[in-house]
């Protein structure tokens, strides 16, 4: 039997077994190395007293339809909504734990008591109008949107931005962290990942997540193909969400993190926003205030990802407005890609899409020297390869399950460190590639 096919079969069988069994409560991710006692950095130093509580309050945006299963405890399901809603989702730390105990447990390499995650109160604040928006004929050759529906849109947008401003007032950093999940995720599991990232980023930002109808039940192959199409459906809604966040007064930076298939959703949304800004003669970096973009275990073909990121370079007519043939700035921070050649979950994608290379499995040697030089010249793009011990079943969620990788992510997002800075335990392997330093490697 072909080795790759055997690996894929094993992954699919394992997923099927897991789906049919009761699962343990989701545990808070292990403590990143940067915080571990006795010499770790302080985890919470700027958080307001009013926010010092175990629960994490998240802002959510979703195009999931309301749950139609009366036996489900989730507010939103796996089918598509013709529009978006936003609200708040509370993630609790259980069993009941006070703030000081949680702080202490969040510094330990080996916790002395369980800290599990539970979805608490979910409140929907408002819904945008149902799509497609109504139109009226204003003349023989003129169409316009229904003014009543436009007032509804404007009111909902204003409420969304006011909620962001309210949260900014409580946040030490005037920035928004938005997490976009991947395949096989529910509303709850997406909230859990956003909450634990928020927790270990010091709870200093407005923490939010965009959740789309990724399939999480049923036949694995059918679920995956359904998810792929739902990912395409989500692009427009994520684009609108990012535009509204960036247009909110007081937002200084946006930090974007996406996992697995969510990276394709994010890259497509960013590409559309980039073209939109360039068409207006504005640098995307200024228009959207995007600082860091982090792609975690990206489930996307290498050639497609490269085109999304650099396609505008090979389209001179798009950027004629820039003087001296200069190129527009896309972001003010870095585009960081975390990959692992041992990511078994992505083997399924390689078979289904007949894609030899998935970005999430790249090694430095997979990038030709000429492309290494190209990305090095491009700047602000880092491929970070992890090939250490697998800390989750498929080696697909190492950004939360491996303390070394999560520590590097904290150094990037919270402390603003570049890949070669002290504190980030990375070894340069090429003009745009890095790998985690092995134990005892002092190079």
C-alpha cells in the first residue's frame, strides 16, 4: 500500500473513531515557555482590576446559521447564514477557579490542578441585513439599494464599531486580535482557541474570532469538501468584518491569526481588501491597520498561497498610481507562516486536491534558492518550521499544544519581536526561512 495513502487512511479512521466517542473537556493549552516558572516573564501586568477574572469575554462575528438541532448546546451550527451577526461569547475556566489561582496555574510547566474550558453565556447583539440586499430600480438604467435596508445596515455597523470602542476603552493595547479557525471546528472550539490565545497574550487586546460554518460531523470526506466550499463562502463576510474593524476610531493595530483551512479564508479576504485599497490609491497597510498576519498550519497549496501573497507584484497595471514604480505596503508588521513536515492532518488535503505541497508541511529545502532570495528581498515574510516532538494527535495544533511554539507566537504578537531577536529561539536557515533551535544548539 502506498505510504501516503496509508497515512491518510489512518488519519481518517482516527477522526471517525474520535467523532463517535465522548471526548474529555478541552483543557487550557500548556503554559508557553516564556512564562514558565521560575524565570518566566510576567503574564499579567497591565490588565485592569475590573478585568481580573477567570472568564474570557470574546467578541465574535459569524456567518453560521442559528443552531437547528434542539439537542445541541451550541448557539450556531454548521450551515450557512445569508449574512452576518456579531455578539459576545464567554469562555469559562472550570472547575470553579479564582483569579489568583488561575494566574498561578498559568505559570506552571506542570499544572497542579485541572483548568478546563467551557462555553458560557453567548449573546447575539445584532444581525446585518439578509443577503442579497434588496435593490430598487431608480431609473431606466439605474439600480440602487433599498434605503430602508441601508439604514438597517448602517445602524448595525455603528453598533458593531461601538462595541469595539467599548472594548478598546478596557484594553491596555488599542489593538484587535482576530482569530480565524479551520476545518472540523464548532462555534465552541473556535471560541476556546481564541480565548486561550487571548489569555496568554496577556489579555491586553480586544480579543475576537471570526467563525464560519466549517463542518465537524458526518462523513469525513463529505465534511471536508463541504468545508472547502463554506470557506469560499466566508471570504466576503471576513472581508467586510476586517474593513469595519479597521474603520473603527481608536483601533491602532489589527493582529490576524488563522489556522488550517482558515488561512485560505484569510488570504482570500486580504487579497480582495488589498486590491480595493490599491484601486483607491491607498497603501493597504494604512487603509486597514494590519500589523501581523500569522498563518498556522496552513491548509493551502503552495502555488496558490504564493499567488495570493505576491500576485500584485506581477500585475503592473494594478499599481500604476504609485510613483517611481514603487510597490504598495501591505502590512506594517510581518507575515509569519508556521509549518511542520510532520503535520499528518494535511496529508488528507494532499490527496483530495492532488496537491504535492501544502504550505503547512513546507521545509526550508522545499523552497528553491531563487525563491528564498525573492522572499528575502520582499522582506517581512518568515517561514518558521517546527519538526520537534508531536504534542497533539495529528501534529496540526502545535501552535497551542507545544510550549516552545506557543512561546514564539507570544514573543511575536505580544512583545513584537522579530524572528532573529533574543527570546525567539529560532535558527535562520535561509533568507526567509527559520527553524526552531534544537536542544543544546547554541548557534
